[in-house]
């Protein structure tokens, strides 16, 4: 643990010194604790330790200095800035003394009972227009408009808390379930016949069929991915030419060519959660890794299938029914207030998806 | 109760004769590279005489070059130098307990044999200690149980592969109820062992994953575990298909072995 704290302290120090020139957001910056932020997971701590030992020198230090990145090297800086903005914005809308939106804001006592209020961010109902690109190599994959519309309906239900399966929520999470006040409208469907039968997760489908106005529209590609992958997303801050989410044809929508137990449209809900800056609910790491949301209990691994309640990990009951876990479609049915605030913050002035509101 | 520790100075015997050991072939060399010298051996033969006792042991540690021998009553400790198929034992120190005459004789033989040893072979876990002309002692490696486990998981997919010397098994069932097992091919197993030698398995948990695609569902999460001498060493989570470079070859062999096993 000592090493971990040291690592975090060093990271905090580095970030502070690196971001002196950051344009100031309307809040006392010293209140924004970024010490737990990460892009990469567990190995980061080791890297931070190396930096602490003087074996690596750099100012901008999103702790992967010696790593061969095959991704955009500026991405981590962007993600850091987005995280900083998110926390600053959420904190600025809270009464004084409340913690920031991050995992250190009082969420470390392990009780899992931390409540977050939906903040009044002044953004109203956020409407996201959606383009769907259907890329098919056979008739099944050329999914019907009915199937596409069923997915849009599921997104609207899930993000507006009108989904009819939310009534099974354990009372422990009564104060956490939320209406994120984000809705979706279908703006257009593009259909592409292509002989390629599986597209993988390296954005090949986006290169073949580029996104349409990704700064103002959510682009969703529907195709066969392969490799057991149901869908994949891109966090805000990534390259605009690959911005959007990809969902396997059989896991898109709730009717038509769909395959149980991923046949209720929740794969898209989960991926759009990532697209709107949500992390996996277990923080992609051990108990000490957070998803940067205070009202989601800590956990150290995904839950699968249809877990019974309570499922205890890291000494708290997991929120297994959260869309950002890995359970079956029929067993996930909520976002939390903290997740709502976090998603909406990227639409605030200076946020990564601010341009979508215009 | 008191052991008197005495130092036995060992004179290395330089052979005058120039007889070539006919067993010293290239094949021998290749096998030695694959089979790890470190380990615990049960001494089975003195020269050409089979031993009835099953408690005489020899322990070699290549990382420290230390040897320890249990002769049934007393123990010896010292160092060794192995190079190619040459080996010498030096600075042997013995505990000195009074033991049965039979035992003392055996210990004296072992001490002498180690002092005279200049060569060795290690093939199929049988260690042969030799001088230039003949075999002095044979020993069989006590097989430590090594198990390699590769597990990969994402929301829509699960697979676990177990590989040991005897078998390769896998399951796509998270509850591990259904599993398929087949024989472990020897050639690939030896390749795995050779690769494991080049990896410090105790530092598996420190390897850095080159990518984190699983954070946005772009890859399944994977871990590699190695169980050795009752300890389990595990990597952190990395992306399936993008292992840390230190274990990339190992992971590729594991995956191809699993593929092979499904074809049979």
C-alpha cells in the first residue's frame, strides 16, 4: 500500500506541475484531486514508482513513458484534460465542501453507501442524433429498420429510466438509480454490403465506412465483429475519424436478428456509456481502482451472467445491475447519479462533446 | 548433537587420458539447453549399481551455483560450475554425524564421485554425472509440478486453458463444468519449459501490458498464470491478442497448442 500511495503522490505532483499552463476553469483548482486518475491500469503504479526513483524523467507523465504505444500518443493527455474538466465542472456545481467527482471524494471508506445527487448542470435534456451504419455480408446482418428502431428505443428507455425492468432494483441502490436525461433520435441509416465477414476491433469498419459528422452525431456501426466481442467503443478525446461505437449485428436492438442472452439492446447501452466517458464499474483493476464515480461500489472484477443479490466484492455489495458491468442484458437496468453527472459533464462548456449540443 | 563441520578440499582431477566420451554428441548439447539443470534429483545409481535406497538426493540451483546432497545421514554443501556438458563440484562441506557403516560408505562414495565428476548429461530428467571415461552417479529429477493457465474473458466470451506436462485442457464454461482434455505434446511442452526458463516467473506480475483495449471492450481481458513448486505466479490483466512482449511467444504457443488439441 505504501508503494501505491507513493505512486499516487508522485502522479499528483507530476500532474500539478505539468498543468500550470492549463486554461483555468472557473473553480479553485486545488480542490480537484486527480491523484487516482489512470488511463492504463495496474502497471501504471510500477511506472510511477520508477519515475519516483529517478529512473525516468519527464514532465508530461501519464506513466507510460517507456511503453511502445501503438495508439495516438497524445490521447492520454487529452483524456487527462477531459477528466480534469469533468471533475472541475462537477465540483463547481456542488455546494462547497463536497468532494469532487472522483473516487477520492469520500468514496474510500468502503461502505458503498455513498450517495451522489444529480447536479443541476443547466444542460436540460441532452438530445443526441444517431447515424447507424449497417455493414453486412449476408441477409441476416442486413438488419431491419424495425431492429434499428428497437435499439434506439432501448437507448432512450435506459438513459431516461423508462425501462420497465428497473422495478427489481434492490432497495440499497434506490437513491442511486438515475434518469440521465439524455435521449437519442435516429438521424439516418447507411447500408453497406461488404464481403468481409468479420471486422475485429481495430476500427477497420470505421476506416471502410467513415463516421458522418461525428462532432454532432453519434455514429454506430453494426457489423459482425468476431472473437467473442459483442461491441466496442471509443472514449471521448479519441480520434474523430474513429469516434463512435461498434456493435455486433446479433447484439443490436431487441428484436429481429438478435441472439440471447444479449438480445435486449444493452450492449449498445454499455458502449454508449463508454462513448460518454463512463468506465467499467469495477474500474478495470483491483479494489483500489475506481471508476471515478462515487456512488458505484468498489469491485475488483466484472460480474457475468445473472448474479444473485447480494454479490459481495471488496467488502461491499456490487451494483451488478449497472449497465457498465458485464452481466446479461436482462440483468442490467441502471445508471447511477454519479455516472449521470459524469456523462453530462462532457457536454458542458469546454467539455469533449460540447459541440453536440449546438 | 554437535556437528563438526569440516572443509574437504577437493582436488580436481585432470584426466591424463584423452578418451572421448562417446555420449558427448550434439544432441546431448541441444537437450541440455532445453532441460533445466536446477532441481531436486533422487540418486538412483552408483556407477552401474542400482540403489535400493530412495532417500539419497542431490539438489542443484543454477542461479546460485549451489549444490546440496543428502547422503542418507549426513549432508554435503558446496558449489558447482556447469558449462556445456562440463560440470565440476567445488568446496564441498559435510556435516559429520556418526552413521551406520553402510551409510558412511555410501556417503564416501558420493563425495568421491562428486569430486571426480567432470561431465554430465541430462536427458528425459535423468542426470548422469561422469568422469572422462565412465558414469559415476545417476539421478532422476523429482518432477516439480508446473501448470500453465491462460484465461481470457469478456462479456460475450470465456476461455481457460490449462497445460501441464501430461495434459492440455480447456473450457469455455465460466463454471468450468465442461472441459476437454487431451495429451500434452512433448515437443511443445519442452518449448514452453525452455521459454519459462528465460522468464523470471516471480516477476510475471510486474510485466506491463502494451495496450488497454479491454477498457472499452476492444479486447477480451487475459491473464497468464504459472504454478511452480506450489506457488502461483500471475500476470496482471492484459488484452487478449496483445500480451506483454516478454511472454508473447509463450502465449502464442499456449494458444496454438489449444488449437491443435481441438483438431485431434
